[in-house]
């Protein structure tokens, strides 16, 4: 069984920053051909990210 808890903004921000680097790098590569903008969708945009807290099995 899994126990989900919400991730704090402080905990999620370094990961989000790292993931945003991918589209930023792509923008730099394709800038002379076309431009685009991106927006996060889903739980990240609403700041409701969860993670699994593993709980030990009780026998």
C-alpha cells in the first residue's frame, strides 16, 4: 500500500527548474527557425504535486 503526501513548493522548485532547462535549451537551438513558448500543465501548474511515502509492512 502507498501513502501519498503533497510536496512543498520549496521541495518541488529545484526539480521544476531543472526540467524547465530542457525547453529553454531547445528554444536556443531552434530560435533562428521559429519561436515557441511553453506552460506547465497538470498538477505542477496547480502546485499539487504528490510523492509516495513508503510505509513499512507490519507483520
